[in-house]
C-alpha cells in the first residue's frame, strides 16, 4: 500500500510517497514558491532527481505537478494514481478541537481554517492544501489529518493553563498547546523499543532541537508538559525565535521600537533567537563555526541554548519525580555533538554521564551515548514525522 504524506506551508508543499509494506520512501520532494513563481525538487529512492521551475499560482497547481511528477516524469515511481491508497497531512494546530488523527471532510477543513488565528502562518495554508488535494484526488481516496498538538492534549490543566483570568481561557482559548507532538511521539516510542522497555514504564525528556526547538516531558508514553506554549514562539531560544520572554519586556520593546502587535510578533519570531543574539546566523552550524573562531556573541548564543536545555531537563525530571532517559532529536539534536555534550556535562545531580568520544561520532543515527554507569540513559533518536503520519493514516483507514 502506498501512502502520500503531505506537509503544506503557506508557500510550499513537501511530500513523501511511502510504501507501507516495508515503510520505504519511494520518492520525496518539495513544491515551493507557491503564489510567487514556482519550483519543484524531487528525488527517488534509486537516485533519480528532478529540478524544475514551474508556475504554482495556488496549491492546486502544486498538487497537480506533484502527481504528474510521480506519474509521468523521468523520475516517476508509479504508473497510475490508483496506486496511492491514501493521503496523510500534517496539521500544526488542532487546539482542543482535535485530540486524535481524523478523516478529512469539508467540515474538518473548515474547522482547521477557523483555528488559523491560533496558528496564522500554518493553519490557513493547511486548509488551502487540503482543499486543493481534494480537487486533485478522487473522493474514493481517503485523506487523513495528523495534528502536531494532539500528543500534548494529555497535559493536565496545571501544566497548560496560564495565570490569566479563567474566562479569557474559556472565551479566547489562550493556553499552552505545545508543538512537535508528532516528533516527540515517534522518538519516545522508538526509544522504548531500542531500550527493550515498555513505554508505559518510562519517564523521558525528549529534546527536539532544530531551527525550531521544543522539549517535552513524556511519562508513560504521554506528554505531561512541554516547552512551546500558545504558539511555537515559547520555550527555548531558537533560530530566529526569542523563546520565553517576560511579557512586560515585549510591551516595553514594542513602545521603544514603535511596533504594533503584528510587527512585534514578526520581530520576536523572525529577528531574534540565534540570529538576534549572535548577529551571525540563525543556523546552529554557523554559530558552532564562529564559536571555534572565538566569537564572543556566538559563544553567548551557544551557552544560552545549552543552559536552557539543562533547565528544562532538570525541571521535567522534578515534575515526573524521576528520569529514565533523555532523547536528542531534530537537526541539531541528531547532528550537533557539541550541543549534546554541553547539555550533559555537569549533570551529576541527575546521574547523567555521556561517552564524550562516542558522542562525537554520532550524527543522524540511533545510538545510546551515555556511559554504562550513567543513572539516566542518553540517546540520539532520529525523528521521522512523515513515517508516523503514514502509520497513523494506515491505522485509521484500516478501521
């Protein structure tokens, strides 16, 4: 059975075609610059590639080109659309409306679009893509939506509520939602399998570190707290996001800079973080290079990231009254050994010890990097959100 997994942005359409018989990726790519001009990049499992400029006025044209590429190009992998049994979509914000994987209907799409106020960059684009996909595929092909926020719906009120009047939560739905839930769910289950333990018996801190980063406390396979909040802006310092900041500092800066709310949001989301502190780059690889050259602001940026990760690990260990394992995943978590070492050094209070030599060799592969006498196991676990979306899609349509 072949399942097409789609991750739509406001001007992009990333995709993977997965054979669920062996969970292999037959092809993957991205239709980007939608609404601007258009470009598609496509790669097959056997190494064939396609790069082409193409006009994408809307997501519909992008879907049409995607299918044509899978079917008719020099890098085709199927001979008929009927070979695609289902489509699984990643959706960022499901709020309290969607707590599980859901079949797509017109009503579901409308509700996702209604939630766009809570995720303005993402949800409207998801709705556009869903409508476009339903134009391209026959109604007999089931489509499924998997929500980033769904995994975090198990958080208790004491973890997701803010100290604001309760009626503001009831009326405006202001609360912590958390994100990267699909990734945290995938890697925590993969870790349990690697450890040979039942996930229900484990207390895990999962660190998804990339251009956007979040840390989640996973107890018994359920999210009980997470660092991102009402939006993905909260928590750690990130590529261009500030992370957690005193609300009064936000209003103070807005007055000083002469920004309205939208400008201030853009500032905190796109001009801060690694980029804002270092004035070098939003990419951790560039920060690491500058650290090696002795750049003081790069060193400060790196120190801030590692310090904040440490704080979340310690606080979540306290909340769970114990800790069995720490996961590093995402682009930074899987590849930046310097970050992992910086976080895990001087964590004796939790009994964390890593094999520094082994840690330096691990990039993008499943590996335990803690020493045998470490009380807490530390693992690098590559994430695969697309595969989990495909698995969820298969499970739902099989019912």
